[in-house]
């Protein structure tokens, strides 16, 4: 598995554009996430949050622009990038007729993990799913499926996490488990980019916050200097809707 | 190196087979459809021994190809509908690996359907088809179907009219393999020697290689949004 380089930024995006048909979704977007940082991006529906995550995860090919992840070019080194990113999307990316164990075993084999059973035990333990190990995904509740989706994303111990509204469908206990799971390796070579609507959750997790509107990052701010009421006003100004 | 390439291919095929064993979403309708085709032809032509030798290969491959299309239609539509295709694409493997994994899964599935079909066909048409030559022709031709069908299944999964789109794309390209398979099977039933049947098998083999190479390349684009 590739080791990320400390010499580069975790994520560096320059001039990223993506359109679906005539509809521009990302417009010349620039973004930098250093190692050790947790960046939360807030944005209204249709602002380009999900497309940004999908493009960074190499699920969607950009029309133009440069994406470097851990110093690796997404155009040329997508396979290497996928070894060091963990992605949580709106879809759970799991097979409903396979059990929790079978799903994770499958992904473990796809990532060529050596100590896969140990990692599965660790991942399901972190997300509070140990007692569901041999149940089929179909019979799990939506929240449990979402927990498993996070366990899948963490299975290969990724250095960079891309989380697209991970809090949706999770109860308070699961949110705490997610926070703990991300925090376990915090301080090591890790970076997190998360999109969210939930201001309380986003601010509790992030080191830095940003606002995306009309496919561009229009505002960035460190949490240390953040005034929550002021940030809400800024969000309202750029998006026309309240946080 | 080879283990790193083959491991994920087998993992994808194993996953598809396990899902099919659990759900039987594809195999049940496909086998029923294939049996119906054979039964309808059996009643339509009232087969005499002479007629059977002439028409059986065509009927057999009509059943195999149409049944195969039904199965191939589901190969990617299930992944797409459930969103799990993104999960595959997030794995650190090349798109070729995903392609060959899906081809292997489809190939084994189609062979299983054919293995069920052959005895049914043999009973209805009073014709033994468990001959090494027929099995060789079926094994090679089915590989060609799986190679082409997998890439077109991926393309069709991105369209609204996927059930119509797949046969429209598939049959013109797969036609040389269908013709060679029918001729190879007919030659076996006529009692032609290996040299005659071998030429059809070679032709199928050439198309298999072309299909695997070209389809593997085209598959990269089929997955793009």
C-alpha cells in the first residue's frame, strides 16, 4: 500500500471545474488541506459538495483543473490515491445480501489487506457492530448500515478521509463513535475533508471551516478565530439560506 | 504481481456468484426463459431426426444467447441501482481488474445456465449434446459473449432504456461468434472431424481475444460519468 508523502499537502486542488451537460457544478475551484487538518465544508443543496467529494475520490472525472492527493496526481495515479483515501458517501456502497463480515472481507480482499480479519474486528468494534457481524446488511437498520459504511471506509486505515454528510442517518451514539474513530489516529499523518449541513456537528469536529457556493470555495476560516453567529451570517450572505 | 492482479478479479467474481446464490434474481428467470424457448421451438417444428440435426444448433444458440442477454442486463444494473458500483470503483485496482472480475462472474454464471439447459434440450429433442466438441464450442463462445456483454452491460446501465440498449449493442458485435458457434455445433452433430470443428473453435478463439482486449479498453470509458 502506498505511503503518503509528508512533503506535500494532503489535498491540493487548483482550477477544478466540472459540468454535467450545460450545468456547471464546480467552477474553477481552489482548495488546500494540509496534513493533520480537519476541514468542514458547508454548502446549500446543489452547491457542488457531493461532486467535489466524488471528484476527489476519482469517482467523477473533472473537466479541467489539477487534483493532487498526498502529492499524487489524480489523473495519473488514481489507483495509488485510492489506497490512502477512505470515502463515506450518501450511498452505503455495500451489498445487501452479504453479511457484515462478508462485505468487509470482500473490500479487504480488494484492498489486498494482509491481516484482514483483525482489521474487520477492529472496524466493526469501533462502530459498535461486533454483535451484527454475521447478519445480512439487508436486515440492518439504516443507521446500522451507515455505521457499517463508515467501518468499510476505515478498514484499510486511510490517511485521508472524504466524508459526504456522514452525520445523516446516525444517532448521537454513532456520531460519537465516528468522532472517536476519526480521532484515534489524529495527530498521525491524517487529514479529513467533510461536507455537512449540520453546523453544530461540523464545528465540533473541524479545525477549519469553509463555505462552498455555486461550485466555488467562497469563504475559509480557522475555528480558533470563528464567531459562530458571524459564520452563520456569512453563510446566509453567500448561499441565501440559513445554516 | 500476478496474485495481486488475480486476487481482486476472483474476489469480484466470488462476490457476484455468492450474491446470485443468495438471491437467485438472475438464474431463475434466465433458466425459465431458456427452457421456454426450447419448448416453444420443440412444439413449433415437430422435430424429426433429420430436422433436428438441421435446426437444433440454431435453436440451442438462440436459447443460450437470449438467456445470456437477460443475465448480462443485470450484471451492472444491480450494482448501479444499489450504488455499490462506486464501492468497486473506490478500490485500488485498475478498471481492467473490475472488468475481468465481472467477465469471470458472468462467464461462470452463463456456463451454469448452459449446463442446466443441455440435458433439457437433449430430452426434448432426443439428442445427446454432452460431447467434448459441443462443450468446447460452448465454453469458448460463451467467453466471447461474456467479454462483449460485460462492457455493453456497463454502458447500458448508464442509460434509461438499458433493457433495449444491451441487445441492440450486443448482437451486431457478437454475431461472428454466434455464427461460428452454430456452425461448430452443427458440424459436431453431423459427425465432422476435429479438423473441421477446430476451425470454428479457432475463429471463436480469435474473436474472444479481440473482444477481451478491445472491451477491456472500452470499459474504462463505460464507467465514466
